[in-house]
């Protein structure tokens, strides 16, 4: 068995991308909690691994040429793990192109927009003093809805996001999409997305990755 990968993690949609991926790939890993509420992401030792002070990050003792490598940015980690194992990245160049497109769609679109929707809809109104900003709430709720419409139309043609095969694009998107209710979205007009969420949620690797330190998430 290969040497365990060190995963720097907190139970958020971005953290789930990597925990789900490692579980689905069957790779051994050791979890190092980065409590973003307490500021662990600014620890000088963590910044040596993730200079942008964001988790997740990994260190693979069995990196390229057998030398350790540290990687930050969830999309880069997913691509690395897919290359390392030769799995979940498509079997042809055309399939790999589609996987990369949807991975970038999540990184540049859904993640930032859904994240802002969560912030302005759930957390900002509870701040001291409260920051209840209708314009921001409407903007990010609407853009998240648009993006889910794009996802639903893609899933009308494919079993999974990039085609009829599971990929790192699914791992990347699933965590954010699974929190659609907190983003004040509906699935009534998105039957294909609803189907995909059910399929993903039934997978043992997804369940295990999502359950990792789930008790640390706020209620």
C-alpha cells in the first residue's frame, strides 16, 4: 500500500472535494484539521503548503519521481490525483477536455457564486451588526440559479457531468450543489440535477467523504 497522503481539511464543500476524491480512489490518507473559524489557515507552517491561506491542501510523500510534493487549490489537487491514479479523468483526450471544462466551470463559477449566496443569505444577516443586503442576496441567489440551470441542461444529456462516466468534475461540483437549499434554490425545475444528486449521494465514497468530521460543521 502506498504511503498515506496528508490532507489538510475542514468539512466544507471545498474540503469535501478532496475527501470524496480520496475515498472514491481508495487512496490512504491522514487528515489534518484546519479550523478556518479559529484561523488555522494563517499558521506559518500551513502557509508553507498553502500560501494563499486556504484549505484544502495535500502533501503526497510519493510525488513525482518519488519525491514529496505539496499542492494547494482544490482543482489542482483533483487534477493531480486523477493523473496519479489514471482514474476519474476520462479515457480519451476528448473526454479529458470535457472534464477540465466542467472542473473550471465549478472553480470559476459555481463555487464563488454559491459561496457568496451562502454568505449573504445565511451568515451576513447574523453578523454584528447585521448585514442584510437585498441587492447582494438577489444577485448571488439569481446567479446560482442560472448556473444550476446550466448544470441541469448538461445532465439532461449525460449520466454524470462530463459524460456517462464519473469524474473529478462530479467531485468538484457535488459538494456545493448538495447545499442547494441553503442557497435558496429549488429542484422542482431541475429534475436532471435532482437525479444526479441522488446518484452521487448514494455512493459510498461520497458518503464517507462527506461524513469526515461532519460533527464539526455548524448546525
